[in-house]
C-alpha cells in the first residue's frame, strides 16, 4: 500500500549512543485516519523548529497500524499539509506497518526477560472486573490475574507488559514541569493483541528507541501514556528521551477545537485563502511567545523558539487574529512569494493565470489592500481573465445615466489610439476626457469602471486599465455603449 521505506533497527549501546547524540532528533508522528489538523500542525512546527534550532534531525513517522481506519488519502493529506507549510523532514517518511517484524522481536524480548506475559482473560471477564471496580468506586484496571500464571501462548492470549509493582515514574516535562505517577496507578497494559499485532504504546516505544529520538514533543493528551512508555523503555535498557507535552487548543467557547468552530484542517485554511507563513506565524504564537513580538519570520522563529518558553495552559484559537495576520502577510509580503499561491487559487476558477497576459505582480499589489485572503483576491480578479455575464444592478443604474454612452465613446476612441498602454498615459486619458466634456472626474471614471469591471468596485482606474489591456478595454466599452443605448 505504501512505499517500502523502512528504518534502521539497530540499537546503539548507550555509551556509544551518548557519544554520538549531540544531535537533537525530533519526530512528528500522525495517524493517517483523517486530515492534518491545526493541533497536529502546531506539534509538527514546534518539533521542526526545535530540531532546526539545534541543527538536528526532524523525522516524519506515519503511525498507520490502525489498518481499519488508516487510508492512503489521509497519508497524502499529511504529506500535502507538511509540504504546503514548508515543514520539510530530513529523512524519508517512515511507516509503522513496515516495522511489524521489529515489533514482534521486541515483544519476544520482553517475554524472554520476564517483562511481559501471556494473558487469556476474556472480554467478558474483564468487563465483569471493570463493573465490580466501578461499583466499589475503584479505578478500573487489570488485576494481574495472569501475571504469574505462566499461561501458554494461544490464539486467545494477548501479551501484557509487567508494570513494576512499586515505585513511581517522574517525567521532567519541558513544558509542564515534573509529573510523578505511582506505578500502582498503572495496570499491566496490553502490548500485543490476540492476533499478535502490536499496540500503540509498544510501537511508539520501539520507534522512538530505534530512531534515537532525543525529544518527544506531542500534545498533552498523551501524558497518560508517557509513564507506561517510560517503563517499557527502562525494561529494554533504552535511553530515555526528554518529553514536552503541549497544551491543547480550544475554540472560542472554551471547548476543544473541532470542526464546529470553523476550519481546523491545514488544507482547509489553504482553500480559504490563507498563506502558509501566516498560519505558521499564528500557530507558533499559540502557547509560545517572545516578548511582545507578534510577527516572526521563519528564521526568527528558529532563533527565538525554546520549549521552556511554551505556556503549559491551553490556548484559544482566534480566527480574527489569524485573518489579521494573513492580511499583514498579503500587505507586506513579497508579491513574488505570494504569486504561486494566487495562481493556485485562480486555477480553482479554471483560470491558467501563468499563460495569461495579466501582470500578476501588479495584480497582487493592486488587490491586496482591500482583500484579506487569496480567495478574496482571486474572486475580485476574475473579470481580468473572463467576461462577466451581467452588470451589477445598483452600480449600473447609478453609473450608466443619460449621456454616459457619450463619455464611454470618447474614452473608447482615445484608448484605441493611445500609443503607450501605461498607467500614467491611461490616467491622462481619463483626466483629459473629463476636462474636455467639462465633467467631474468621478462622472467619467465611474461609468468607465462599471463598463470594464461589471461593478463599481475595483483598484484605481489607471491600474485596472493597465492590467486589463487595450483589447479587452475597448471591447468592453463597446459592449457597455450598446447596453446603455438599448435600455
């Protein structure tokens, strides 16, 4: 289903590992069961920035062991989202489904070293146990019935990890500080199902160990998994990574961000006309700050970002703030950087902008002050590429008054004879026509605007004419004159 990329399975001795691992290695490990959402994108960004800041390695790992829910479409959505955001990874993406032999070997190792055991307790038994514990107001957990029973393997047995009976695990979390969990609060988790397939906590541990991950940066919904994973790592004599658990992102109502709050998919933000740099700038400020600075280039993010500066409290996603940032990047960004994104949006209208005569750099400069998204720019620019069907009614009634056909006729003749189709010369034609006909500039410019654009809204008339070109301008003036005379 996926390309056979695999990864290195050799585990370095700890002394040798410590000798070589001055390099930071982080990973982003999404499950391909849906789109790449903004929470995942922020995790990816923080992991990417931390590795980049320290000259390290950033790995993309696809955790696709849920075969029923994982789809190739979701894998592609992750790739597309990462590419659009510019979060490049330093190695080929890896897939957990290619690593089953390795997981099986580690499960065998844990069984051989008495850190795991076979359990044949049925679902019915476990449900009865759970109900009894709930009735007694106890925390539901496996009671260890098979822990020392030396059960043989069968098609009805799972493999459970032997959680240490005493002691505790302390996580020195880089975001939330020390978190201590007593081992008695943890039950013997299942690490292999009855069919032999590994569970999440086992696969994550093996991958982080084999990839020599130095910093596990992920959402705080994984905090409950962390002490379990640390116990498995210790049983394997593996070096422990550092952990940083990021706070969740909330909607405006204080609930966890979801589809009902609006766009949550990275590619949906692209579709709605946001620039990737604006979204990255917004995401980096969700829980992290550097003084009062609001606008960050990628280089500034890399220079200033530090996990110790991430706030442990949840952040609220503010669509209005993101829109403000997007408009900032449209206004102050280099038009050449905005250009490919605008071409994509024009393409959604069936416009192959790269093959048209319209100067896209000038188009961006002309439209970006009044437009806050690329969708707005694209929608406001369609008339430069194709004919509009009708005039906007209110604008036409106001602009196409008695005598306006005479104004447009003078303009048409002047434009047809104009030697140089340049903004200054075009402005002079409009100005001179107004003076010749003894009319205010608006009485000339507004009928002209409606005639060539179909509505009363456009960039300045000289820029609009310059972008539209002589041929389309003259043809649309002829159409407007005929329309006025036929009414």
